C-alpha cells in the first residue's frame, strides 16, 4: 500500500472531501467525503469515513485557517451528509493496510487532532463540533479534539466509541485518552461507554460529559450559530488582520534527494539513512513585523518550518526503510538568532505567534518520529535558537572540535536563545532542555546563563548540550561506526527504546496519546485477534465475527 | 375511555405472556402506557376517536380468538401482547449457532444488534399511523375507513409488541428506547422517524393503498426474516404479527384493484379504448391507468430503498449471529451458514448495469429484496387480470430495481425503468411519464371527497366483492360520531 508516493501538500482547489464556508469570524468546515476519493484502491469511503488522504486535506485546512484566515475565531466542524457526522477511519482501508501504514496513519491523524485542539489556546481559534447523525469511532474522536461539542437531540444522533466491541482495536486517535483526561468522564462510565457499540445520545451524552451541549433538533442550526457568535466575541484574535498566502512549497523530488529552498534531503538507501540539511537565512532578518508580513510565506522562519515539516512527513511515509536521520545545518548562527528574535520580540503579533507555534508543532513531529535521530554539529553549521532545538530533539549529537584539516568553514558552535527555554515545549509540557536535564535544575540554569553566547565544542560539551565532541582524527571513524552499528539493530527495538528515552518527565494527555494509547494500539495492530485472517478487522463486513485467541496477555 | 391509572393488564391488554404476574414488565408498561394513549389521542381527529368502528381484535392466539369482530371506539381498542405459541425444541435456524437450541433470553453478545433491529422495526409501526392520520377525512367509503382504522390499530398493536420485547428483555436501555419510539414523529423536524420512507406524508387514498401494498410488504419481509430469529420471543412475536400484516396487504391489493376496476368500467361504459386518453378518462372522475403505473413506480422504488445497501455488513452480521434469517429459512435446504456461497446482485460496472456474484452473507438484504419483488409481482399480475378481463390493452409493470433509487449503488443515477443508463435530457423528459407530477397529485387530490353514507363509494373506486366479516353491502362499518 505504500508504493505510491504520498504527498502531504495540497490546496483548496484540490480538496475532494471537505469544504469551508467563510463568514467573517466564523468558518464552517463541512466534512463531505467523496466515496470514490480514497487514497488507495480497494475501498470506498462510505458514510464520511476517512483515510490518510482525507486527513491530509484536513491538516491543510487547519494550517491555512491559522495563516490565511487570521480573522477566523471560530471554526464549526460539521457533516455535509445527512444522517451521519462521521463513521471514523475506513475499516476496509485499515483491514487492507500494512502495519506500518496503520501506525503512520494513526500518528498523522493524532498530530492533526492535536493541532486544531490546541488552536484555541495557541491562537484563539476555537473549534466547535456540531454533531447531527451518527458520530462513531474516529468520528467522535474528531469531535473530541474540538473545544466544544454540540449534539442534536433528535433521538437518533449519538456519539460512540465502538472499536473494542466491533473491531477488536482501540479508539486510538485520542479517544480513550480524551474521554478521561479532557472530558473528565468518570472511568467506570468510560468503561461502559467504550464497551458499547451503539453509543449514547441525547441528554445522557451531556450528563456523562461526552458533549457540552444537547440541543433540540429544530433549534440546532440556530443554536450552533449563536454559540459560534458568542465564542467569536470572546476570542482575543484580531478583527482586522489580513492573512498571508501559504504559497506552494518549492520542492523537487528526485531519485536520491528531495530539495527545498532551505532544506536538502539526501537519501542513502544502501546505508539506510537520510541526511537532512537545513540552511540558515540567506539575508538579514526583516526589520519589523510589517516587513515580515510583506515577505509572507517567503520569510525564512516560516519557509524553513514548512519545508522541514513536509520533509519529515515525506520521509516518514515514503521512505520507511531509512531508519536513521542525520540532521545537519549550514549557515550563519547569528542570522538564525536574528530572524527568530524578531518573532520573539513580537509574540503578540498574530503572525509572529503563528510562525512560532508552527515551529513548536514541527519540532513535536520530530519528537514522535520513529527513526533514530542524530545531529552533526559541523563547522559552518548554525545550530542556534530554533535550530538548536533540533539538537535537543535528537537521540544523540556529535560536534566537531577544533579545526579540521582542509576545512576553512567557520568553527562549529551552538548558540542558545531564550526560545530554548519554553517557547517550543514538548508534548510533556517541558522544554527540551528541561526534559534533557530532568531533575537537574542546575544544569538548566547553567545553560540559560549562556543565552546569546556562541559556544564552541568544549563549552557545549561542558554544559551537556551535545553527546560527544570529536576532533579531526576521530570524527569520521566514530560517526561511521555509530551509523553502521545503528543500522545493525532491530528497527523495532530502536523505535521502542528511543520513544521511551525521549520523553522523560511528566505525563500529559499528549504523551499519553502518543505513548500509552498508540503503543497499545500498535501492539493490538500486530495481534491476530485484530489483524489475523480470522481477526475482527479482517472479518469486518463479512458477517462472520472475529475468532479470538482467549488468552489474556 | 380506558382508565390509564387502573389498567387491569390481564383483561384490558389481551396477552399470553402472563403480564399480570410479570412485575418488571408491568412496572415499565404502567409508565409507558399513558404516553402511548396520549400519542394516540393527539393523532387522529377527535370525531373519529369517538366513533364506533367495526374492528377485529385479537384476544388470544388460537384460531377462535385472534379475530373477534365488534364495534369499538379506537382509544378503547384492546392492544394486546400476543406471541405465537412456543414451538417445542425450536432450534436456531441459521448462522454460526445453527442447530443450537433457540435463545429464550437475550444472548449478551448480540444484545445491541437485537435491540437495534427491534427498535428499527418498532419505529415503523407508529410511523405509518402518523403518516395516515388525516386520511379518514377523505375516505371513499365507510368500508375503506374501517379498513384504514383496522390497519392503524394493528400498527399500534405492533408497536406494543415491540415495546413489550424492549421492556421485557433490554432493561433500562430498552425502557429508554420504548420512550423514544413515542418521541420520534413521522416528518418531524425535531425527531423524525428512523427510515426516510416513513417520514413522507400519505396524502391520498391511492397512496395509502400503494403504501399498504408495497411498503407494508417490506414490513412483512422484515417480519418474515425476524420470524426466523434464533431469539425465540422475537420469532414468536413476529410470527403472530404476520397474520395481521396479511390483512394490510389485502387492503392495499384490493384497494388498487378496485381503483383499476372502476377505471376500466368507466372507460368501457364511455367507449374509451385508449388507456392513455388521459383527458377524457379524467373528465369522468376516475384514475387513468398510466397514473396508476406512475404511483406504482414511486411506491415500489421507495420500498426497495428500505432494504438498504446491496452489500451490507449489518445484515451479514445479523444472519451469521442467528438473529435474523432469510425468507422462510427453515424451508431452505442449504447448510444455513452460507460460508463460501455467493449470490447474484446488480451493480454498475463501466457505466452499465450488470449482475455480479458477491459473498452470499453480505447479500442477505438483496436476497430478501428479491423475495420481496417476487412476492410483490403476484398482485401486479392480478391487477393486470382485471385490465385484461375488461379488454383494455394495458399492462402494469414493476420497474427495474435500478430505477429511481436513493440508496445503494444506483442512488441518484440516470437510469430508466428498464434499467438502462440514459442522458440527463432523456431522464428529465422520461420522468414525466414515469413518476407522478404535481399536476397528477392535484388531480388525485381533487377526487378525494369523503363518502360517509353506508354502502356508497366514491366515483373513482369500485365496491369490494365481499364485505368484512361477510357483512352485507350496506353495512355501517363506522358509526360516525359527528360532534
Ligand atoms: Fe406492522
Ligand atoms: Fe402493517
């Protein structure tokens, strides 16, 4: 199922499954999935069920909503079909998909849900789910990620998480986590709810905290509109801002390379690694936000984040055997700091905020990527501010020490900015540095004291900002041996090890989704009770039930 | 008037389920009953509620008791809870449990599936009464009015039957569902009935006859398949309901037949040979045969939609679980499991309507629909006999199942009644011939003048050959209360 290249770039002219109506501060987002518009052959997207293609469009819409429509304060998500809100992920697609595709699909859909869920806190854009018709499984998970859920009381419409009884899998797109952590449903009731096929409707849905409001059917549209207006009035977003266009990325996909304007990805299939090089700004930072707005999607901070984001998604889905990502940078660290500084100084400007939030999301994608990540801090690199954050996202980092023979690039350095101390938190709510030095406040403070200083290898090593510093004599060999060794380990064990080590510190709803929920789901996705020839997923639709191995593991 | 507070459930509610000693169900029914009576009282115009109607009441399931005729005011009708007698050592007839003893209690693993099926069936019963609530105001005779009310009270009893199952076997959830059966209303914006066809109004008597012929027959087929359920109480309930359903279809078939009869007679009396000479025929106050064909097309295709998608997971699950069988399952001679079997269904391939083989399990709906079509063709043949006997050159036909569909692979496709793909222009043009227009509706409506005199009939319909309960032609089937 992954032969075909999956492209995460799209635009409104190409949407097949969603449409948006803009009306001043309120946008209405209609899910109206084209049955015959599946990303792959072999299934039809009936009853507003979705596959990765549907989610790629949704992801594009919420991104554009933030950048192109700053005037939108409330987004109403509803169905364009009668009698059904959304039936969830398409079962035949799941039944036919390779394990790896299922895992990647779930990860991306989770990231998309997290993105619009956070839109209210991050930028005052609030999502309302307006549910008419049945809303089951992934459909209810779409609603759960909204900030407010309204359900019509027509004695038929219901919300449900029927995965366990019906499909022998979990509501894995945040469902199990959000009913308890976000909706604060009592766990015994959640147990009842998640074990029933038919779901809950009407007043009990409200009583059990599954929805925020149950509305008489005849007054549904009116009440949704009223709520949207109220929320819009309460939003801190500006009234008068004009958006910027997210123009198509400049991207060339070759046989062994993917080239963007600021990002270069080299594919080494034999060595099973991808080398991602981020190039720093070509020129000076814009003088003020007005100049930044004028640059729009061309501004380096925005362009680099969008390109890196696309590169990560491209590699995740289309290059699954490249198990090691080598992350490099090239450029002037002072310029990176300067470009970032403009945004940090203007955090309350809507666009500055959006760009910083995009960096936050993109860096979170790095955190949950199932690849071994290594950063090479070479001469001529620019690991500064936002780019230095990459150093703390990777599993290991190697830094060049002293001069290398025949290498006249500027000396390898690391530069921290204030952003490294909370601007781009991880899913656990902490900065990457705080997570790195969990329980060791002194090291965090020592690092903080160097903000703005250009740190060469020895200083960076002393502060614990890199794993190893290596001189000319050792560099090449050490790196080669590390890479060869990494390539020899089991990809599964590495994924598990890395995902555990990356997230020291407290649990949050987000880490529970990516850690606990997805890990269990991925385990179930490998078990015969779900995916075996006689498992529930395979048999779904045949009329014959799954034949379960009854041993509890 | 029924005293709702002090109902004696053994005398006022005929039943063979030991209602008076079943504390749990009694408690639930006592709560539900007032809402039901309220629903009924608000539904049908007051003067009809006060009228005495010559109705058949089922007081027990033995041959002597299931058809007691007498005058009764509808709100005082004795809606009973009657199950067909238990068959000794009945077995689950199909699916993975085929051959095991039939369930007398709800199997936990199929509880939801069963509940859903019962609720969907239950939802259609009161829905049709709602759809037909104003028809008595334009009844073509007291005989027809009585038949309408008979159908109505029996649909009410069918609702009781489903509510009994919900109360008896589904605990709190079942009680809530039973309440919601009264909360939903046909055509309501607030809480519509579950199936689309049951939210359309029945605007005139020809529609009513077509509805009872075609749509009640869908109900019959659903009941037939539930009568084969491995859940014995459901099977027994449905078996008894089928005896009543047969009368509803009789009302439909003879109603359409008498309409055709009258049209043919009037054409002959006036020397009209061409059945399509619409203007002349309509000037004589009868319904032309082409219009009857259009109504047939409409109601038949709407009813086909009630069978759902061509390939259905729910139907497959229900069959395999032994919850719902095929039409006359126990008379079929295969292994009753269908593993590996295929069934031929219609589909669209490369822009053509073609037949293809699919796993038989997932085609359960289609198989039932094919049985339905065969069943429905019978009456059409008898209608054609009437036309033939009159010597008029016209034949009524069931359209192709791909025509005018809203559900399944043919939904909203441009296909003619022969099952051929056609252009948009051809479709628009053809629709004038194929489905009733608003003008046709106006014409039928203009005929809908009430006739309340015993033994008299409206201009457009012939009297029945035999009376109900063998009563003479001028029998007063309804003693109207005129306030
Ligand atoms: Fe019925
Ligand atoms: Fe009926």
